[in-house]
């Protein structure tokens, strides 16, 4: 036996002695590797769960263990990352995977936490952000003695608000934790006007006698003058994609229509006259509809499109019709302009900009007036057949014809439309008021609520098309009607009133009991009434979010100012306890 052979045998014997009689390990292979983990987007207050095993290459198929090296969160089970992010913004997370041989690999990934449930809170003169996901309230601006007024939410989730001062109005842009002033200030009135889809802000700045129009870009905080002339006002910016803004220019009650291609040259005049023009709408083709006066002093509607010129809305109608007052009422999703002609007795028309053609909706000796447009661009209108007696009709532009919704000796009154374009209306008589649904697909009528001697009225339609209505009379109260089943149930008595839409397809009610107001939820999933708040104080509904959070306000003795509370899944949390009254100004995200 050679020396080399003796060395190998001795080494094997020593190794067996060390490890006992277990199996000899095989040759150690490569360790695990982690591929790129993409950035994760999560809503504040909503748990992120991420299966990390899908990103690992484990060639030896060994058991792996994970750990979080840095950042929030932990590992649950064998390979699931779990994290809860209550603060808006992005966070870096580092994780490590280790196999049985102790070989490891590290990886980083970014978690972007965004508001999904967001509302604006008025705190005295100040403004705050209420996050209905995390249940947190963060200050925007304290305001002090100067009231703050919320104006708009931008496409990226930032906010625009104004500070009302004695020497002028200041304008601010709030981006999560930072407020930036827009405009010069310096005692001028700087007010919000409009914004582009990319988040650039049109604002007006000046005095009571002179106002310029400007464009502020949050990236770099640059300001561009759109239009400014001595003793003139420039206002009411209407953005037309991709890069045109229409606005009104003038003074002393006389405004012309100007336009400007963003970043290109100076503004130009679209239309000018001795009368005052007012922008009504921008159409999908990039044109703009505005009002002015005709040759005879009648109200007139005109249309301007850059590169095409000015045209009269309804210009193909007889002169006798064009000489009447024209009133803009709406545009369809396809850009059809709906307008009325006449004064005491009106007619109804639809104008198509690309063809410069007008279609008659209703033009008889009766008084026909626009009521609403459905989700399918069907026009609901009323026809006065006699004093106190209206019929309802539905006009379909694609077939050029109308259908009767309700035409009887009683008075038909439009109430609202559902998401499928069905129409809810009431029939009024001297003794009662009944509710009906007109089914557009079948042109049939279904009774929702009809009782002799009782009066029914809609108060809301929920996002699931469930109707909420009230009934007066012997069996009065709050009821809800399900369009899918065609059935109604009473959910509150005469002492209950609708407060707002709530989670689970339900709604909130204020219930008066023993001289004070409580708050209750009718749960659409269970069909049961759940008490939200029942205290000796009055509870007032403020907001509700799709994640189940309900916000309400109450004065807690001995204080005399209102504070906010959050109810969610049966648990109530106090959100504020300040010296000023708190109330929800507007739900921005995650509401109904």
C-alpha cells in the first residue's frame, strides 16, 4: 500500500469516527440564488404577503430558511414575506435565504405604499389627510387663523389647497409630507383653476381688476405664463389633449375665447365679439363648445376647433329655430352636444360636431326638457302634456327614435338611472307617489313601490345599483330595493334616515332614539342592521371606505367640539382628540 493510499484510508476512518455511522455527505453543490424581486405596490394599512420561493433557484432542492435583514416585515411559514406599511412612500426590504450547507444569497426589493382609502379632514382652519387603510391622520397645514380650503386631487395623489388670507389667497401643492407654494403670493389672489392629466396646474393670479393665467409644473417647480395683460382677466382653463388649453380672456363682463398650445408661442384668439363668451365643454375631437349672443341678441352656441374654424351648433336648423335661445345641457361620451331651444316652451336637440349635423330629439308644441343621460348615452327627457302633468321618454341617437318610459294621466317624474341605463321614475297622483323601474333592454316597467295613500321617494342608488328609498304613511321608513331580484325590504323605521353608502353593499342610517341620534349600518351581505355607535351623544356619519372602515363624528363631553372615530369589523377607534372640531370634507380614494 502506497503512502497516498494509507493517507486516504486514514482520512476516511477519522471522518467516520467523527460523524458516527451516518451517511457520508455528497459533494457540496452550488448554493441557492435569488432572481430579481420586482417592486411591490401595496395599499397603506393592507398586509402585503409575498411568496419568496418563486424567485429562488435551488439546484440541490435543499430545505431553505429565510430571514429579513433590513426593513419592516417578517417571514411567516417557510418562505412567505409578510409586511404592513402604514406610511405613504417607498421602503427598501432586504432578505436572505440559507440552505442546509449554510450557503446563502441576499436580495433587495422595494415596497411602494400608496393611499387606497383617503379622505380630507377639516380640523378647525387646518387640513389633514385621513388614511382609511392605516387608520392614521396626518396634518397637511395647520392654517392658524387663516382658513384652508381643499380644491383638488392630482393624478399622482398629491393635493391642491388654498389659504384664505385677509391680504390675498395663497395656493399650495401638498405631496405626502411636503407643502409647496404655487405662484408669487405677495398679497395677490392665487387660486386653482384646472390641471393636465400629467399633474401640471393651471392657476389664476392677480387682483380684483387684473388676473393672469399661469401653468405650474411640480417637476422642478417651474411656472409658465399662459396669458397676462394689464386690466384684463384670464381664467377658466379647459385642457384639450394632447397639448391645447382653451380659456376666457377679457374684462368688465365681456370675455373672448383664447387658446394656447402648451410651450409653443403665444396665445391666439379662437373667437371674439362684443358679447361675453363662456366655455361649456371640450369635445373628444379637441374642439370646444361655448356660448355667446347671436345677431338678434339670442343665446347662441358655437364650436371652435383649432385648424378648422368656428361653426354654429345647430347651424343646419331652420332660421326660425336658430333665432331662439339655445341652452347647452350636456355632452355624450362620444362628443354629441345636447342642447335645448326656446324659453318657456323648449325643444331638445343633439348636434354631431364631425358632421356638423343636428338631430331632433323632441320638437313639438309641448315643452320638452332634458333630464339625464344614461351610461349608454341614452337621453331621458320630459314632455309637459298639461300643467302639472309630465310624461317621460328615452331617446336613442343610434336609431334616431324615442321610447315611452311613462305616459299616463298621472305625473311622471324622473328620479335616477342605474348602471345598465335602466330608469327609475315616480308616478304622482293627488293621493300617492309610486316608484317604478323602466327596463331599457325589454322596454318593460316593473313596480318598485306602489301603495294607495302612501308616498315613496328615492334617496340614493348604491354602486351595486341597489336603490334606497323612503315611504311616508302608516308604515313609513327606509327601504331598499334589489334590481336583481326585484324585491324590497324595510331596514329602518320612521325614525331612520339614509346617511351614506357603506361597505358590503350596504348603507349607513341615522336613527333617532330618545332624543339623540345613533348610527347604524345595514349590511348588504347579511341583510342585518349592525349598530355602529349608540351613545348619549349624537353620532354623525362622515365617510365610509370599501375596506369596511366607517368614520363618524361625535361631541364627547365635556368637550364642545367634534372628534372623529373609526369603526371597522366591530372595533371602534378614536382618531382625534383636539381643541377644534373635525369633519370629513371629501372622500378621495377608496370610497363609493
